[in-house]
């Protein structure tokens, strides 16, 4: 017969086996319960909140102007955002533009725009960047790079030349709302960059608020009036002059590219960032930059 010591030892082992078995069953049960639990509930569908996941554009823009921001928002697919710092333009004259460009507020506005996590910095003034020719425009870009190192840099005038190159434009027609003295400088800028201006017209407006009040119907007629058989494209200058809502209709009527300063500026920002962030319907310039979600 087993001794008392042996009996106790055997009983202890049996108790240990039973405890281990129960523990294993409990652990297995827990794992099984975890595996059989339903997944966490899916989040509800959220609305687009304007986040610049594709590209954030920093814009230096005239304090009294409104059109460029509105038109860039209109052309922007979800994922592209615009963030603006403003500078004051005394009057849309050569003297007024020079005062604005020589004021310390220009550097302040650039640094303020660059304080945000932007991908590209755009100077949103056409006449202000072509006023004294191509070298003046390039010097402005260099100053902006010094003030705001990091993001890509462009201006409305640089973007215009890039856009005309994209559509393979040679001779062009020109429509502006400017005073004749500024209009003539636009012609000079285009021609010194290889684009002979075969026909042009200006509206003679010097008040910035009045620029923004020109209707799309009048813009359409103004652009139609400058068309010429030798013009391979039409350029519409000024970043406080409504254009993008009429571009598709104009291209369909004229059968040639129509480039506006605002459209070209937005397009060039997308090009520099590599973002396919344009909505359809704003001109042939955007072929290749359209957001796929907006073309379906």
C-alpha cells in the first residue's frame, strides 16, 4: 500500500494537473471569445472639410482684391487649399504698383504666408510682376526664395509664360482690363518672351474694386473682340478680373487655348507640387492635372 507521503504527492500532482487544465481551458475560452467578437464599429462617413492633403498654396494677394481667391477655390478639387497673406495696392497705376512693390509689407506678407506649412508660394499679381520686364519678375522670385526658403515659388507672370509654353502658344492675342500704360507693359513682357501680340485691347480701369465687378458676359465679349486668325492662344491678364467661368465657353467658340492669369497661376502651383488637384471645366490647360475623383 502507498505510504502517506506518496499519497500526498500523488494528490498534489493531480490537483496541479486539474488546475493547469482549467487554466488552459480558460485561456482558450478567452481567445475564442476574442476571435468571435465583432470588429469595432466603422466610423460614419465624414464630409470634406477643406483640408489641403494634396497641396497647400500660399498666396500673396492684393488687400482690396477678391477674384483670385474665389476662382482658385472654384477650380480646386478636394485636397487643395489656399492660404492668403495680403498687401495694399494704392491704385492700379504704374506708380501705385511700384509703391506696393517697394513697401516693407511685401516681405512681411511673404513671411506670414510662409509661416504656414505650404507646398508652394504664389505671388498673385500679374502687372506687379511683369511691370519692369522678365528680369524684374525673376528678381522678385529670388527675393521670395530668400524670405521664404522651403516651398516652391512662382508668380502670376512666371506662371503665364509656363502656361503658354504648355499649350505650345506662339503668337497671341491679349485682353486686359488695365489702363493703357500698364497694358503696353503687358505687351512688352509677352513679346520679350517670344509671344508676338497680334491683337489686343484694354478696358482702362484703374480702380481695383471696379476690376472685380466686370461681368463674365463683358469679359466674354472683351476676349472675343481680340481674337485674330494668327493668334495661337489668347491671354487674359489681371488677377482681380473674372475669367475662369468663361474659359471653357470661349475655347469651344474660338477653337484655341484661352489662358488667364488666375487660371495659369493655379495650374502652375499644381504643376510645381505634382498635384492632380483641378476640377474639370476650366480650360484645356488643365489636361493632365484633373483630379480623377472629379472626372468620374
